[in-house]
């Protein structure tokens, strides 16, 4: 018998790209809230999701993830970085966020995301790290410290952020504060190739904990690409920013 939650399937199941949930995450999150063109944002929402507010969020994340703790002893399986944008919409029960674009630098995270409906693609993501020291290279979490983030896909830079901390407490922004949804698709090559049904869903999340968040302001810029359409959500003004640490456990997904 062949076993494994995902391919490759083997008798032991050990070669599978990833095991079944629960998946535990902890990381540093740089969040940016920015105005964007409302009609462009609306065009990227699933039918019936809600009305775009003209507000969007960008998140640069430096994550560490594990299932049973074993990945922490082999960090190449645990660590990854990602960047994603979320569109804010007004829904019947209040605001909700939808993810049209997300980029990650790890195949394990890519497949975890696709299973949840997050439309992950491979990219190169970098973000400034703080080491909690009073030193020019340590990016201390204090007024005046500057932080940046970049995304490149297929050798093309698609996003770049630059913020300066204000020295004030920050707020949880984007997915850290507002219900967030994704579209799980089931494409298949069986019989006639078809993209299959699409189901709006959100993650089942437990064990949420967060550290201190630090406020800032800055800029977020999206660059044009011949394939990726991230620039449709180009920021129209200054971004409000927040930097902090966050942890959660994902146990599955539920239909919206």
C-alpha cells in the first residue's frame, strides 16, 4: 500500500512533500495598509464576495513552521518567506479579506497554501530582520528604525516596501485582524482538462498568540510584469505599517 498525505506516495509515506495538519507557524510579519483603485480591486474578487472598499493590505512574512517539531531540527524544512496582498471588501456580516496574489520561496509552503486556496507562486522574498540590539546593523525596534521588503518573480522585481518606525505601538493589520478567505479550486486533467469547481473557504485556526507590534509609515510599490498582475492593486498613497511577531496553528479549512 502506498501512503502519504501528498505525493510522492511510498509504503512508509515518509517521502510525501508535507504531512496532514495540524501545521504550526510562528514568524515576523511586516504589514502594510494602503489605498488602491476600488474598481481594480473589485475585478479580482470572486462573484458575490462583497464590495471592495478601496483598501488593501500587503504582508511580508518570515515564517518558521512545523508539524511535530522535527522540522525545527532541520530548518530547511521549517523556514520560508512570503509576500501576499489582501483585498478588503464589505460583506453581509462585516469586513472580509480575499487573497488574489501570494508568493513564497518554499515548495512545502507552496503546496500547503494551494490546498487551502491560497494562490501561491514561487518568488524571491526578502525583508529586514531585527535582532533586538542597539547597533546600526540590528534594526532595533525603536523610533526612526527603517525596514524594507522586496519581492521578485522570474528575475523581475514586483514589489518593494520601505517603512520607518514611529516609536508608537502598532495595530494588528490585514489577516491578523480581519476574517480572511481564499478560493479552493480542483483542476483536473481527467477526461477533459478543466479548472473544476471553486469553493470559498477560510482556514481553521487555533492557538493564536502575538508579540508586541510597532507602528510605522512608508511606501509600497508594485512594478509591472508581463505575466503577474500584482500591479493592478498599485498603492495610491502612503502606507500605514505595523511590525510584530505572530503564531498560529492551522488544523484544516471550512467552507465560507
